[in-house]
C-alpha cells in the first residue's frame, strides 16, 4: 500500500460527485478549495459535465488533463465501488469516501464496505473513511471538507486524527476560533476501511510541521501495530488521546456510529499509558492541555508553587495537586527573602504565597514580577500557578509576559476568576503572549500533571 503521505500531500484533487447546483457539497468543496488557496490542480467530475464556480466539470476521470493524486467521493455508497475502479485506472493515489451508509448501518452497508476494502487492497490505493469529511493539510491548504474556510486553514502545529465523520470539521472550526490553536494536519478516519489510527500516527510522528498529536478514538483496529507506533510517536512528541466508549452505553453508541468493536476500557487505558500517551476525558481537557504543551516547557519535577489573592482557591489547588500525585514546593530562604520585599507578612511568603493586601501597596505588576523572578530562580520549584482576578486590564500582565518572553525555564500558568466579559481582554492578551490561562487553578494543576506525566516518559532510559 502507498504511504498516506502521498495523499495528505497531494498535488491534485478530483471531486467526484461535483454538482452544478452551487448549494450541493461537491460544488461547495470546489468553491472552498479556490477560496482557501489550495496550491494544487483541482477538477470536478459529473457525468453530465458542465461548470460550477468557474470550475470545469469533467464527465469522467479520464477526461481530466492531469494526473490525480487524491479523489474525494461525494456520492452514495452504491456508486462507490465503480468509482474506485475508475480511480485505480486513472492512477489515483488515495480517496476520501465521505458518505455514511456503510458498515455502521447494517448488512447491506457492510457489504458495500467489504467491497470497498477488497478494491483498495487489490489496487494499492489508500482509503480514508467511509463516513468522514477527510483531510486537512494547512501547509498546502489542502482540505476535503466543504465546511472549511481560510481561518481554519491557518498553519499550526497540532496534528489531529479522529475516528469520526463531521466531528473533525467541527473541532477544526472551534480550534481555529481560539487564539494560537491551529492544526498542521487533520485526518478523519471514519469507519477505517483502510487507513487507521496506526497509519495516522506513523505519518504525524514524522511530520515536521506537527509538534503535538491529538487523537479521538472509539476503538483500535490493530492493537499491536497501534501500540508499536504509539511508542515511537511518544519518543518524538506528545500524544494526547480522547477515547470514548468508556461505559457500556457509550460503547454501544460507538458501534452504531462508526461500526466500532468494543474494547475493554481499562485494558486500553493501561496499554496507552504504558506506551506514554496522555489519556484525556474530553474536548475541554484536550484544549486546556494543548495550551500547556504548546506554550510551556516540560516540568523537571513534581513541585508546584502557588501565588494567590484567595486563600480558598489556593487550598483547593493544593488538594488538586496532591490528588494528581504532585507536591507543594517548599521555598528556600533566599526565595522567601526576595518575596518579603513585596509581601510584609512572613507567613504569606511561604507556599502558597498570598499577595493580598500587599499588592495594593506595591502595585500588582511589581508584586507579581518580583515573586515570579524569585520562583524561577528557586531550584526547588518546578512549576508556578498564578491565581488572579478577571476584572483587571491586560496591561497588569505585561511585566509578567516580558519576563517569560526571555525566561521560560519552568511552566507558568494563570487562572482568572471573575466577570466573563471583563476577562475577555486579558484572555486575549495572555493567549497572544503564549501564557496558558484557565478559569480555575485546578485546571492548571491538571495540565501540569499531564505535562509531568509526559516528562517522566521522556526521562526513561532508551530501550
């Protein structure tokens, strides 16, 4: 079988099932590819020929006057096998099969999927799906999703593979609306008639644009190969995995979603943790963790320091740290002496460091800057969480941003609690400066724990 790199880096695309109706998916995809600036050749295929959005519609693949690397099949399941045979004759390297109605729907759909599998194996073409919106390559502006827009194709460093249909497109749209979270590559696996999670890992681990890998899985097609590739990938970059079907009800739902086979969740969880992946509970956990890995260095130890204006939030944060197997850092005398220059009460110079009401005398900027520099210099501190308030102007965080622009020896996180509207400007400023900011400090603790988990994996002796 061809490497999927040849498909993800396709220099030409044919849209099979491109309608002359401008509202239909095929026509919309041709429009999207032009609008986002895809760098390769594009052609539409429609048995009646014609034109849509300035694109010639060819009656068949043979009429297309250039080689086709990737074909997107936007046609009903019953027409897919013949279309695949035509693709093989044209020398197409890979196909995205978008339609649902295959093995996830019953015996007839399973029959279609078996035929598709046989054709792909006999021809060497790679197949993504069925039941998927397919692929994204932000480096070349390649997309097979008719929902895509230019902002979604902004180059980033997150490689994401999902065993789902429309979910990849929805997540990509959501991520692209957040500051600093853009994809490098997106791979929709769908029913995994051919390309599966092990193939996706094999590609993403060697993709230079990808710094971190995310996966949404409902099952695993080839457990041995998946774990083998997972171990190799983790040695190069973090792998974050969301695995649904944790409950019996969820497992039953996944079977009807993408024809998934049940896998005991405890077995899966233990296997991927041993391999070094980070198991996440859902999309919110995934996004928070992305911000940590993309912006901060890995922690060298388990010891956290907390800087707070609220004793209650500090106590809850300490509980969270202990529950995640972390430690509360003990500050050395030199650090406490430096902190004492801006915090008058000696008991408040210990960890957690309580800056209220002293910051009112010295100013928030000076108080937090002096404490940040002291904690960065303390070898007994491996990570720092600043617990602050939302009703402040972004300017108060400028000194902290300036310090961390030059000195990121340790991961530093912020938590802002208060009026959501007041928080927006600060959140935007912190995102733009690569400073992970969360609603609650417990979230920051959890992200630190995930990063520490991966750091321990990286510290293992090479096998």
